[in-house]
């Protein structure tokens, strides 16, 4: 009888895992539960992001439709009005007999921003987050200085002071494009470093090969902008207006995303639906408000 009882106790003890295994099993169960909760949170976050993304597309579509279909004004005047508070709108570039909505220098800056950003994106640098090589940074800096130099010379001529050379619209556009080439990779760098969780922090936003590509692309743009061809009016007018509004929107998007806690959390631009809605409202309010103030100040 005693032997049978002893055998039963021994079997029970053999079936019970040692304390270390019990602790490890508990840890595994806690980790599994946390993983399940994290996966559930990610699914919910993805659903919210999709909803905000749809809201952004609907808001953008509504604004574009209102802009295009708003009665009482031509589309040409609407483009002029959209950027009226953001740029000086003098030293305009003419295609045929119609002036583009942006002045020559701003046309170069903001068209270059849109073209250069599209080029870098197409070249696979959408997640690049490292500075270009130092010699290339120096060259980009020279482009910025070139615009500053040409701008000061133009300002001297505008204010009736002595100037070094006769300002020309093509030089204004060229210097603006050089500034746009320099500005675009810096904006992309800041955006990726601030927001992306999957940023390629060892990959430069620009190298010499792509810099050469940007020079060719922007050189072609400058040539077309100053060709005088009337048939290019709408493509170049839209390029300039979308460029300046797009850069303004990008700045507001960056600020809104950081303020809403998206720093280094973004793995896809689809995750930015909520700050994009905020940025879009701010962009329209800022550009529209400045335009209204300027029109009011001009008495019309």
C-alpha cells in the first residue's frame, strides 16, 4: 500500500514541470498576448489610416471641383488668384500673348521642386535619408548663391539703383531652377528623417548622376518656358501653380505629422491621411487668406 502511494506521488511530481519551465511558459504566454494585442492595434490603425486617406481624397476632389467649376471667372484668372498672395507676380514669362501666373524666378523655383521631386522619386530615392557628398553640397550651395546674386541684382534694377548687368527673365528662371534643385533634396531629407520608420539612413538623397539628370530635366523645362510657344501655356501654368501649392502643402504636412505624433512611425505615405487632411486645410486657408488680403489691399 505504501509503495503504491509513493509511486503515485512520484508520477505526479514527474508530470509537474520545474519552476523554471513554469516561469518561461508564463513569459511566452504574456508575449503571445502582447503580440496579439499589437497586431490588433495595427489592424485598427490601418483601418483608421484608410478612412483618413479616403477623407483626404474626397476633400481634395471637392476643393478641385470647386476651384474649376466656380462660376464667374476663367480658369486662367483662377490660377493667377490661387498664388496671388504667395508671389509678387511681376517679371512674368509670356507664352504667346498670355503671362504665366508666377514670376520668372518663382516659376523656376517651384516648377523645379515638382520636377525634381518626381525625378528623385522615380529614381528610387523616396526613402533616402542621408546628406549628399560634401562636394555636391558645395555645388548645390553655389546654385543657391547664384539665385541670391541674381535676385539682388534684379532688386537693384527694380529700385533704380546701380546694378551689375541687365536682369533678364531667362536668368531669373535659371537661377530659380538652380535653387529648386538645391532645395528639393533637402526637403526630402528632412521629411524622411523626421517621419519615416523605414528611412534608408545610409542612402544619400542625391548623387552626382542624379544631379546631372536634374540639370538636364530642368534645363529642358527652362528652354520650354522661354520658347514663347502658346501651346505650352497650360502645362507650364499648371506646373508652376501645382509646384508652389505642393511645396506649401509639404511643409504643412511635415509640421502637422510631427505635431500629431507621427515622428519616425511612417512606413507608407498612405499612413499620413490624417495629417494630410490638416495640411490641406491649412494650405488652402493660408494661400487663400493671403490672396484675399492682397486683393483687398489693391482695391480689387
